[in-house]
């Protein structure tokens, strides 16, 4: 899964909406975060959007969630993190919060 990363500190996973890529939400949040320290911002491209291809195994939103949880395991690990999203990303952020 392609992602852009900025800063260091508490991880913040920011999920974009459908039909765009990470630049949409990064463009909205980075002007705010540039004045705040202590946050490691992770902006993934959701499957089938931006630079992340959609594997043929994706047949539902649950499959997208499973990919996101794997992404979290590999980039953030077991520690605490913040999650947020816009539109479809908000839908997925709620599912991530429920699972983690």
C-alpha cells in the first residue's frame, strides 16, 4: 500500500474519500499540522486509488478494512494511534477504531 509520511511522534492515520488519493486529505491537514509538533502523519492511498492497486481479492469493504489493518500492523504496530477520515475514509476510520 502506497503512503506518504510526515513528521514524527504519535501516529495519525488519515484516510481519504473515494475517487481521490492521499493528496486530498494531506492537502487539508498538512497546513494545520505544519504548526504542531509531535505527530507522525500517515496518508495511505486506499486500494484502487492513487498509487495503490486494487488486488483481485477485494470483494467488499471488509476486505479493504483487512488491508488497512495489515497496513497498521506493518507501519504503526501495536501502539496507540489516532485515526481520522473524510467521507469513505471516515467510514473506514470508524471500522478501524472498532477493531483496534
